[in-house]
């Protein structure tokens, strides 16, 4: 999700004890080596420094710079319990980078004439009428651009956060309808749809259901049809699966340097959900971003709309958001992409429009990190 769930304040109330949970042993495959890249030693050293600086068990970095071959590197561990090395092909939870995948799929449906940006939420999901205020005015565009004003449990509900801590398996098993009914229905809007910007993971939970309604398929099957298969993203999925090979997530909740495995919370909050549930690899994420930003997935006009700030009169960086894409003003120029965060993961992918350079960076420590060193490399 854009902001990892802030659980530190909840620890005094939490009853779960992560250290007592059995952690399955992974059976990872060997990753591809990029040792023959002309700048391998330099890039690997930067990745190692990044991992150590931010006290992350492991990290993965993909770099594509014009005039150079692709480089992907890995450092540290994906699973501390079993001392499993992080590899270039280790599956990772992407957090809110998922939203860009989902937005691209929705926009493909728009291009196919199966969905409209101005379609109303109530028209596609009649069940929300009376449960989400002004659902007859909230559009697909509002959902994509976070202009709906809908309540966001992941960042606003203390009860949701406590339930993630104390009973993650229950949250993991809940359907989207059950999550909406328990944590969203009956909550007031923050503003009239289209008049302001407020990040809400609920927008994308609803978009996932709209995709299922329009296609008549599961979210996994719809994304496979619209994005995964066309781009041959063979290591990417959103449905709930055995996660033994997925990098574990950690965080230093007490500020004492000790990392706790919080993967159960990440799994409950993200897996299977259209707001943050995609599991992928750095290579697949990079392939997706490059294809999206170079017009291989969407028509030029659709891509421009996706990149355009949707809130009229936006006057701060928070609302510089298009249709599932964030705009970043960096020292290397304008870039588009998305960040992703769960309690135990921190990830980001950016494409720089002036150069065509892009990167994917991931670490399995949910505390924030300084990624400005990558801007210098993207010039």
C-alpha cells in the first residue's frame, strides 16, 4: 500500500507473537547472474550499501540505463529463519505497485469498449448503493485517481490494524465483500467525489471487483488476460498461493535494531487483493514498467491520460497522481511509477521520461529508505 500500516503504536495492544510461528523452509531456484555486466562491481556495491544502511535482511535492484545491458543484483537474505539468500529471481510482494498493474488492466478494458472512465460505481456494483455514500457519482476515473473520498481502513481504521496484528489469518481468509462490509460500509466520504485527492486502498479493491464483473473472470484470470500473458510475465500473480518461496517481510518495530518477521501481517493485508497483492520478481516488474511506458500495452492517448495529474488545481506533490501512476519530480527529471509498502517490505519502481532509464528496488524491511542515490544513476 502507499503507506505501510503503522503498527508500532499498537504493539502494547497486540497479543500475537510472531517468533512462535513456524516459518516454512523455501525451495528457491538459482537466480540469473549478471556478473559479466561491465558495471557489475559498482552496482553491486551500491546495492550492498543500501541494504546495510537500512538494516534490511535482503534487497534486490534492477537497473536499465540507455547504452548499457540490463543489470539485476541481489544482496543479503530473503528468509532469516532459514538463512536463504536473496536472489535475482526471488519472488517479492510488490505492495501498491499492484495498483499500476490494475490500472493498466482497467484502461485496456476501456480501450476495448468494455468499460468507461466515467462509468459510475453504482452501475457496476449495485450492492454498494446505500453502503458507500454518493456511489452514483463516483466514477471509474475517481477510483483510479484517488478522487473518490472513500474511507481507507489500511490507513484510517484502528480496528482493522488491530485485527491484522491479532488475527491475521482471519483477515487473510476474508472475501473483499466481507472486508468492505466490516470496515468500509457506513463510513462517510472525506469529500464530494472529484473535488479533492485522498489515497485510499479501497478504491482499488472496488476496481478489482469491477474488473471481475466486466470480464466475468476472477481477478487473477482478468489480469492474466489483460497484462500478465500479453507481456509474458511468467513469475507474476495476484491470487493467494503458497508463499514459502516469497521473500519474508521484516521490520524494526521497537527501534532497537532487532528485526521481527511480520510476513503474516503482510500476507493478510495484501495477498489476493487488487490494492496491493501482486507477487512478482524485479525482472517482471521492470518488464511491465518498460512495456507500459513505451506504449507496448496501451495506446498513446491512454498512456498520456494515465500520466496526467487528475485533480484539477493540484498544488502539492501528494496529489500529483494520474490513473494508477505517481509523478515524481527528481534531480534526474520527471519520472513515473509507484511505491509499495507493507509492514515488512519497501519497494519502488520509476521510469524516467527524458532518458528512458528505469529501476526497480526492493528490500524486505518495511521501514522507509532513502532512494535518492538512484536518481543520480538515472541521469
